[in-house]
């Protein structure tokens, strides 16, 4: 993935936060600086998707940003019919700079969408905020095609179609799905992690809280508000009971991101807990001892407490700072360490002394854990993908993972088994040879980017090769993996987003490595294919500079990542830097308004260097969806994402350009790009949609042009066609190339197209819902006509069966 701007749009609990002022008639006067100022800082529910009869927890967080205590605040929850509320109105006092959490218990009585409104009143100051809950009947049997999130992250129900054609009363039948092994070929790929034996790096693992190293740290997953509905926590087992007198908290990197509100609880048995400390608005002090450069924050208990277990709950979180691993800015609980001091002042919370620790969760950035990779990996074959792009950041296929000791190469056995599992199930592999190795080339002064996954990561110690020694070492790594898999893996990609992740934005250095690697691969096995690493957006200028080093004759393909493209069939600009100058161009400057124009533009450097037949792949692209738990809100729901994805695959495939989506599974809680559900590895709407595409639009050859006539309301209709292998059947796909939206869009249409002979049967298929229907159609003057066809902003198929 290309690194994202740290300052992103983020979702703040779906609350509408209003500035508070005191009204006098129609005029407003500023609130006095030392007066109380209340706001509804966050709203949360444990069941934004509930079933009838269920009890729902619901909370509002009332914050006072003023200079005096706000007293007797009236906090009321208004719920529509169908939701019962216990203790609808609460009265609270909120000290200056502090907050209060107000909890309600709700009961879902009947199904439907419930808009719940919280009102907080303090004198003339009134705050309101709302939150939606979807209640479904307990007996309802909805699939995740019907149940999906909208552009605000809330749940919705999509209505299943009753017909695919106006006035067509034929029944709808589900299509037969095929696994990867049942499909011979398609152009549809996915970016995925490969299984590994263990997590070789855990920079944010809770064990770092008690390892005695102030440079390591723990961080919770990201939250969408300073006030988490379920507070992150860390719990230490001291191994035996101790008399505890003080708790020291060691801040995170650069003494940043210290928790604002937290409570400390102790227990002798891990079951019965006593609260021994609580703070709601802590300010970090710099008058303390240090651990390394970290300022210890001491908290002395009122009296000594006998305890074996110490648990800290983080109820008010800081807005975290950023490095690449942060993904987007949000709220986290994070510390470099926790010290538990006994009556003698000794720290009894240390791993080396037998203590252990666990936590609610931990931050993973773009990484997945070995456990979640195992849980999601098999879904590749269920969906019907025919190729995957491996060597994502953190895979054990990267150079630094394969060569941990100079001159010694080793592939993690579980990674090796995962590679063979893909191949044995009929899934081809694009193996990315990527990232540097600090054994050979490392920066003299690595960037201060904080705790991060370092192995193989180009922003840390493992920069790209800059010396001849480093290049030759990379060639030896290439030699090892190509000789190991080169009889089964055909495609080899050099690097990932070298226009952003090859340090220094120096295409000459990348070009030297490309020449050495591609030439060597061809010497090992001339049938192997070499791909110029997928650039972050098109990068024709810097690609041309890289090709000056001589690699063009050995290169078979170029790839780019069309993040930011306006729509799958549309155009975009470039992203390039060279010698300190920004050479990137906007779409208006490139003149690339259609995908075909982008393809021609990125091929020009290869034409210039004598390789006009280079293939073009779109080997990483995607978009994440809005979620109530995510900090980044792109304003797109699961339905819109699925439609976008379908068009991406179908249109690029029709143009004969293999395309891969980022990603199969993504466990970070700031934004979720994965098509597999984080919670249970189940299908999401995107999974169903691409499964339908793989089952219906595989083992086909594109027809470059079709004689067709469209008559309907779609403003930008796309019509593409294919011949099915071995049958002569024709498959015609049609959709409206609208801009992306979560709206359900339908356009009654008439479509006719040329077909040389009378088909035996014409079938319609909705490729989102995966249902087919016998069409009402006519054939006259060598043309098939389908009237009343319901076209959407995603592909609908017309299949003409000839036998």
C-alpha cells in the first residue's frame, strides 16, 4: 500500500458535535471563558445490529471543556417505537476538563431502523447527537449480501430482486459457484499474506509492557473516539501476591500518547477486583525520573494493597501521533511499560521474574497475525481466484526474512507449504521480490519513525540496495527463491511501489537492480516472466529513467496501483518524484480520462526502450469501507465497495489486464480493506460479488468490439462481451458506469446486439446477487433484443447459449 496522509478524515463516534453558546433572543453571546461548556463527545452501542428480544447497551459521553463544573446536566435518550429504554433521563455533574459516561439499557421490541437521539441540557446550553441501530427479526435469515454497512458505517438491509427484467415472471435461481480448482483461467487476483510459523515481529505486543525495555511498547488497536465504548485494558499476573504501593506508567515513543483517563484495579484471584486508582484528565509531568528518554509517570496508592493481579483500564484515550504504521490518526491506549512497585520499591512486574501480561488487543498496522492469516487463507479457493500477489509487508518471503544470516537462505516451512497449497489448488502466484536487507545496505541515520515492524520494511533499516555489493546480494536472494519455485511460479515482480518505497526516489538505483535481477532470472529460466514492480499510481517518467539502466529487453510486464482513480473505467494522474522535484501530473494534465488511455500512457517508456509488447497489470487496488469502529471514514459502504470491485475486475479483465484487489483480509481497526470479515472470516458483500464474477466470467475470451444498441436511462452505459471456452456461447455484460455510491440504482433498459445465429436459450444473471432468470427475448435480423432489462451500476450478464 502507498503510505497515506496522517491527517485523515476520521469518524468521531457518529456524534454531531456543536459549539455551545448562550442565546439571548435571536442573538448569541460568547460563553465566558471560565463557564462550563458541555458537549456530547461520543455515542456508543454494543449492538448497532441487533435482533428482536435482545438487550442493548447504549452509552453517551458528556464532556465539559469549560473552566467550571457543569452541574445538574440533564441527559435524555429518546428512542422510537420498538425500542424500550430503562431510566430514560439521567442527571450528572461534570467537573471542568472532565467527562461522565451515561449508560442506558435498551430492549429491541420490533424490527426496523431505530434512530436514537441523546440530548444533554445544562441551563440554556443544549447538545444533541444521534446514532442508528438496525433491529432485525430474531427468526430472519439474512445473508451478508442483504445485511451490509452504508456510507456512514451503519447497518442496512438491501432488498433482494424479485425479477431481473420488467414483466418477467420466471423464477430466480442461484448460480452454481466454482472453486479455484474448478476454473481454468481468469484475470482476477487478490493480495494476501501467506501463512507463517509464528509472528516474527510484534512491535506492539503487550509483552513489551513488562520486558524492562523502555524502547519497546504496547499499543491497543485504534479507536474512533477518545472515549471507547469498551475500554482497552492490560492485565498483569505478578505470579504471586505482593504488597503493592505504587504503579509507574512509562510513556510511549517521545513521551507521547499518554492515556488521559484510566483506572487501576487489583485482585488476589483474578476474579474479584478492587479499584485502587482512577484519573479522568491526567496531564503528563516532566518532573520525574527517566527510563531511557521516557519520563516515568508515578502513581502512589493511598495505602499498600495485597494483590497478584493488576489491571489497567484505559477509559479516555489520547489522539495518537503518527508514523507510517499508524495508517490514520486515531485514539489508542499505548505505553512503553508498566512497573508495579512493592513496599521496598522493587518492580515486581517483569517477564524475567515470572510475571506475565495480557491485553484487550494490540495494534497491527497493515500486518495480519499468523493466526488471522491461517483463518482467512482458505477463502481464496472458495471465492475462485486464479492468482495471488504475495510478499506483502510482513510475509516471510521478503529478502530480510529469507536471509537473516549473511549467505544463508531459509524459507519458513509454513510459508513454503502455503505457497504449494496455492499452486496445488490451481492458483497462480505473482511473487514480489522486495525490500532491502540491513545486512548489506542500511541508512547511517535511519528515520525516527517510532516502533514499527522493521523486518523487510523500507522505511526502517532495510532500505533498497544502493551499492553493487547490495545488488549482488539481492540477486543471490533472487537466485534462491527462483530456483526453489521457478518450475511452478511463472511471474516475478521486483519491488513494490518503488516510486514511493525505494528510498530517495532514485529511479536509477531501482533501474540498476531491475537490470541485474531480470537478467539473472532469464538466465535461470527463460520462461519465467519479470514484472516492473507495481508503482503507486502510474509513474511513466521515473519508469523510463529506470529503464535507461538496460533492463527493458528482460522485462515482460509493468504494473501500477490505481488508487485514487475516479471510477474503474476512468482516468487518473501520476505520482512521481525525482531529484527533489514533484513530477506528478493530474488527470487533466495527463489527459488520461479512460483506463485505456492510462494503459497506453504507461507503455510509452517501454516502447521508447524497444519493448512495445510489455503487458500491463493493475496488481494492487482497493478501497476501504466506513465502519462505526473505524477512525477513517471514506464515505463508502460495503454495497458501494462491492459494486466498485465488480467493475474493476470485469472491465480490466475485458481489456486483458490482470487485476488484484487489496486485500483478502485486513485486521486493523482504523480502516478495513479486506473482503473477508474481521470477526469470523466469513464472506462480506465484496466476497459474494467477486465469487459470482469468478464463477460466471471465467474461462472466457474477450470480444474486442460488439455491435450493440443501448436504449435506457443509464448515462454512461458500458457493454462488453465474451466467448465462452469450448461452447461458442456469448456472454454480454452491461452496467452503468456511474460514480461510486451506496444508492441502489436501477435503469430499465433495452439492449440489442448482433449474434450470427439463433441462440437456444438466453439467461440473465445479476452478478451482485448471484441469481439467474430465463430472459424474455427476441431474435430478428441477426440481433438478440432484451427489453425491460434492469441495468444497475454493477455488471448484469446476458448469456446466449448456442447448444
